DNA sequence: CTGAATCCCTGCCGATACTG
DNA sequence: CAGTATCGGCAGGGATTCAG
C-alpha cells in the first residue's frame, strides 16, 4: 500500500513489487543476483563473445588479448558456477574446452543491451 | 561484416555494432559506462528509492537503515558525479538536502527492470 | 542535519610460475 | 592446451570521529 505519487504503472519488479521492499543488498534480491553474475572486470566482454556463438578457451583468449589466462579462467569458472555457461571438455589431443551459454546465459543478451543503451544515450556531466 | 551464424537481427548495440568490437573494459564502452554508474554496493537500492520520488538524506537513511552515513554519502556523491542525481540544498534550519533523479537517472528504470527480470527468472544451479 | 576525514580490513586484479 | 597455485598491490566498504 505505498502511495503512488509519481504514477508508476505497477510494473512487475520495480519499484512496486513486494520484493522491491528489500532494504539491504542481500542475495535474495533479483537485482543483486544479476549484478553478482555480471560482477568482475571483463565479465561482460566474455559474455558478449559467447553471445556470438560457442568458443574455446583459446578463441576467447585470442578475442580478448589483454585478458590474462588466470582472469579468463576465473571468469569462466565464475560464470559456470552462476549457471550462465556450460563447459564441454573434448577428449583427445590437443585438449579443447568449449564454452557455450546456457538458456539463462542467452537471456543476458537483453540485459547487456539495456546496459549498452543507457551508456550510449548517456550525456556525461562536465568533469568540473 | 561479421557472419551471422546465430541469426542476430543486427541490434543497435550488441553484438553486431562496430563499437561492440571493444576488446578491453575501457571507459569508452557504453556497457562499462553504465556498470560504472551502478558500481558499488547499495547503489541500485538508492536509485530504486529515488525512482519512487525525491528524497532527502534523512529519508534515504530511514529507508535503508543498514546503510551507514558515510557510504550513503559516498553513493550520492558518486551518482551525482555520474549525472544520475541532482542535489538541492535548501537553506534554513534544519538544513535539508533533496535528491532527485536527472532525466538520465530516470532512464535507469528500465535498466534496473532488466536486471530484476533476469535475476527473478534465473534458475540457480545446484550449489554442489 | 548533512556530510567529510580517517583507519582498518577484505576481496579483487594482474603477473608469474607450475600441473594434467 | 587448459587450467591451478601463489603472491603483491590496490581499490572498495564499513565504523568511527569530526566539521559546516
């Protein structure tokens, strides 16, 4: 029963949803869940790379030359744990590991799009 | 002229836009701009609070009891610098400072909505 | 009342070196 | 080739204290 002074049309999640009453950044908040999945430098770039299709470790490294092996490995492990990526190790030699987005991972496309759109349309304030 | 194996309809920003070829998390990437604006714990909750309407410092503190003065102050300064918030100091006693979203700040509504939607529809993987 | 200054502690990022 | 182990540096977050 919050008053609606600004005339929000009671959108599904924000800000009139009951769950929107979270008053702390706990893991129960869907926004926190998403930001946790996207957390870390390079993370969104790795996802973008995989939105274009499956990639191997080496292909990802080639696409992001300034990203070290360790951090790439960290990001892939993090995203896999978060349910965004699937790992497929192919036996044989040389060993290749293929990474692909899960269905949830593909659903991050619109999220990144929203982030892109805001940043692209953003008028940065004077640095003064 | 990237090949479109997955059938992306060449959306404005991702992943077929020329700017999408950024291969490092520099500040020129619109996604980075947005994530920088949203960076920091509590930041999205402060924005959500202001999406409901203007608030004073004290009102924000009351709405987010677990948030310390210092961090709230930091977040407000950060968001103001990022062009998301406007500050209005009202003279007189007691001194009150009103915060309101800029037009760009209001445009973060759909962004938070996208973050919410993904987290809410996300099937978390087994903790094993 | 609304912050700014300080301090400590934690967690992330990157580099290097090493294993299956 | 595809990671893991370890370490150092640095920025972020919180509590406390002080100022306009």
